[in-house]
C-alpha cells in the first residue's frame, strides 16, 4: 500500500496504490471512485478492505480523493462534479501508468458511481469494466435524501435541537448548501440537481455491473434504460437496503460483505 | 502550504500527512500539532475537519500531522501485543518522534475529538506534550449539571416532542435514540459508545493529573463540549468547578457550545471551532516562544 500525491502539482490529488500481492499479477487495474460527503467517510473503510482483497486477488488498485475532498488539495467550497469527472480520468491514467497495464476497471459507489458513469462517456480507451454500486440516478431526489438526513441527524444528535431551516421545505424549494458536515457549493448543487436517468444511461463501457442493494423504482427505470444499450450489463440485486446516509452508517465498522463479494467475483471473471 | 506523505512507526505501518507552512505564512513557532483520529474515522477527521484545521494552522505558521492509529484508516495494524489504548499512545509518540526528526520541533499540541481527546490525555506523561485541544473530552457531572439540565428541559418546548419521537424510533428499532437512558455514542460522560470504541472514563483525580502535567510544563489545555453532551456538562464553569480541588481552577479554557453537535456537523460550527483553535494556538505559541527563549537563556530547553 503506497500513499502518494499525483496529478497537477499545484493542485495534487491524494491516492493510495495497492500493488498486487498474489503470485500472479493480473493485467487489469481497478480504480475505486468515492461517493460524496459523509458517504465517502464511510466508504473509506469499505474501499480499504476491498482494495486489500482485490490486491490479494492479483489486481492493481488505486483509491483516491477527488479535488476538494479528503486529503486532496482544494477547499470544500471548490467541490464540483465536473472537476471530479476530470479527476476520475486523471486517476485512471495514473493507475494505468503506475501498474503498467492498459486495462482499467472502475468501481463507483453512490455519487461516485454516477461520476464514473459520466467519466466513461468521455470514453477513455483503457476502460474495460464499470461497476456501479447503488448509483445516484435522480439528482434532486438525492439532494432531498441529504436534506432529510441532515435534519434528522441533528435532531437526533442534539439534546435540544432547534427547528432546522432545512425543515421548512424540500430540496426543490430550498438551497441545500450543506449536508451532514459537508458543503454543497452552488456549482456542485446545480450539477447534482441536473443528474437524471440520462446521465447514467450515457455510460460507455464494454462490460457493466450494476449492484443494487435494493431494487427501487428508480433503479428499475435505470435497468430499463440500460437494457437497450450495446454491451453486457450484469445486474445484482442484494435485497437489503443500505442506509448510506444514516447516523449508524457514519461511524460504522460494518462492511457490506455481500456487495463486496459480488463486485470482486464479477471483476475476477474478467480474466 | 505544503503537504507531504509520512510513513513512520516501528514497521512503517503508520500513514500520515504533514502540512507545513511555506515562507511568509507567518512565524515558524516551536510548536507542531498532531491531529488524532476520532473513533474509526480516518485521518481526515469527521467532516474533513482535520484537513481544514491543518491548512488553517499552516496559514498561521504551524506544522501539523494528521495520521491514522494502528489498524485505523490507512495505517496497518501493529505487530505488537499492546492494548488498543497503549498502542494509541505508542503511535502518538511515534508521530511526535517523526515530526521532531523531520521538523526539529520539540513541543507538541495534541488535538482530538472524543476518543482522540481521550488518547491525547493518555499521552500527557510524554514530556513533549505542551498543549491539549480536547473536543468532547471526559466530563464529570455534578448536581449542578443535573439541575441545570432539568431546567433546560423545562425551557425547551421541543424537548418533549423530540423525546417521544426518539422513544418511538427506538421502540421500532430505528436509529439510536440519545434519550435519557440511551447511550450517548462515545459521549464525554461516557462509559459506553457506538462502534468498537468503549469509553472508559478515568477518575477525576487522574484526569486532573494529566492536565496538570501539561500545565506545569508551561503549556495549556482547552476543552469544548457540545449540545450532544449537555446531560454531562452544560456550563463552561463546570469544568473549573470540578478541577478546583486539584488547584486547576481557571487553568483550562473551556467552552460549551450547546447548539453544536458532537461532530460539528454544521459548517458554521466548524468555522467557529477552527477560529477558536487557531486563535488559541497563536496565543500558546507566543508563550512557547517565550519559554523557549527563557530556556535558552538558562541553558535549558531549546
């Protein structure tokens, strides 16, 4: 495991590279794309464990922080989905160079899955496989989920919670400028609001694996939208909802092993 | 501001990020900061607060390192057989060793939230610990605490509604209900906690002894408590009161931010916290520089 900074030296990104520890290294590398905000805090441990397992299976793995997140450069007020799409491409290239392989698979969780799907539409030659785990399909619904979680968490955590200003409306009527400890600056908010089925349906990858903790209505619509695309789309529904933005999730040591197993097994099928 | 990766510890199993000021970012005080894990959250801290703090400190001329204890975040587990608590202290000492060698600094401020505050306190026997920034550290409620809390309840129109809602949620098996009988997760009163961390509060005399060690070195300590902890501390003077029998009244800067929650979720709360710590640090560094100069004059500390 090797932590390092990469990308633009004036605005470096932080990454951790896991070299293969299996006797026979695979010729595919795996890039792990973070979700947003509090979900990224939880994802850190999930990705750490996943990276260790993948490296033991012979994969080269890179997990990294987007600009203005984690240890990467940038203030939270600079967070932007457009920039993060660029960061996925930068990180993928870095991984490909570091590992010395030309094939890279991307794994994204929640908003990280959506970001990866958007980046795939830029069609980097090396992208071989794309895993989307509980992607954010409807941006406005996601903001509304964050709004509710923010209000509920503070009501829960404070002994005497005041009425929160976010309780006065919905993500449609309010400017949700923060959620669960993280800023949602105007650019990011607009980018998230604009996310819809079309953003994910525009993904471009030879092989796609969709992991749905639970088959919601919007995941059903996504399944329909992706059915008509060329290439292989594998769906795995786990049947248990992951409360990604719950209070318990925040400091949780629990790893969703079923989802992780499904992802690793699917990636191992590749070669 | 410059950031560098640090790999250190006996088997180089510990991972950290050192944030250093660049020339012109203010004076280079003889103090460095070590930013600790809160529970199992990796070294960026809850809501990325350690990163924000490190960069703000660098703007004021301070070097800091945020890092992961053994087995947490990006750091591999230690091969030693130490208990978790003892290993945490060993890891923090290793972090100070690293910064001491890399940056020629001999005085350190330890910053920690919740379990981080506990680990900072536990490291006070190390002579290099010159400052403590304890966010939600141990609290020692008195009858005044309990009376004031009851008065707060009576003044809170929403309290009863929230209490009933939490009880219902709990009955339905929902999220943690931090009501009267529920365990505040790793709260400062705390013997119980969420996740893997079980908080074991030391006797008050031991806690006071830890603070005294730092103060007697000429250092300083500050504590902040939140609106998640009002059950166990709800007035800034309470810490003073319980420390008075140990001769420490007025010696520890204490704040109770009742509208702020345990992990500083609101951005405004984060901003106030950062401002408070940086202001405190600048004041402490002035004192530290004076102590260093005095030490040099007497041929002592340098």
